[in-house]
C-alpha cells in the first residue's frame, strides 16, 4: 500500500487541478492499481508507435503499481482473443480510444470495441477517454457524443511536444478514473492520481 508521501511523489502537484490534488491526498488507502484498457488500430502502432508513447507516459506508474495497462498485446497464443478483449475491457476503470483514420476505418475497432466501451460507460462500469491521436474526422461516429481529448486543440501526433501531450493524456486518464470509481461507489481512489 502506498504512503501519502509516495502518492505525492508520483505527480508534480503544481500541474494538477484542485480535484486531482484531493484525489492524490485520498490515494494512499487504495491498494489496487488503476486498470486501463487501450483500443487502437494496429496499423497506427507500426506507423507512429502510439502505444509506446502511452507506455512511456505511464511507465513510472506501472513500476510503482499505480496503473495496469491492458492491450491486445497481452493475449497469448491459444487464448480466446475475443473473450480476452471482453475481459480486458470489462476489468478496466478507463478505456482509452486512440483515434486515427486507421482506427475509424477498422471494422473491429468501430463495430466491436467502441460499442463495447460505450456500453460499459453507459452502465457506469468504466470511463471512456477518446484521444485524437492522429488527425481524423470522428464527428459522424458513435464517439461524436463524447468529449474527445485533443491536447492544445490538435491531434496528439501533431503536437510539437509529444511528451507534454502524453502528460495531458495521462492526467485525463487519471481524472476519468477518479470519476469512474466514484460512480461505482468505490471507497478509494486510484493510487497515485
């Protein structure tokens, strides 16, 4: 279990909003890591290394047991991959959708993962954080009803400072996790938010 001092060390307090500071102060009693599931188009990972950016942004938190990120990379040979995806999303506090033209063109992302994420969100079981990773027009999709994260009003990959943009995404994930856990009636907050 993290101490209050450990929780305070995880994030630069000066960069946090007041509600995030309260969450950090409440974090010390939360033993379980924040569960984050990520939906992305495989083509984007090959082209832009999007998941690497997210992993880098949350790496220290993973080492400290603050966050556990699920992607389809966790699916082992011989696993029932559809069930693994259902389980990964079902256990998540937050589902991150890394939006791009390839994501929007992917029938699996748009017809399987997005509806699953939206269903879990409507049931109060998870928060959905869509991130415009690569400039795309998501305005006529099921995602259009959600606030899409666009650091500095641009796609993440358009930012001149991707590390800072990923930091914005990281903070948004933690804020969404706090809201999600409050809705679920869980007593503690994710450690380290």
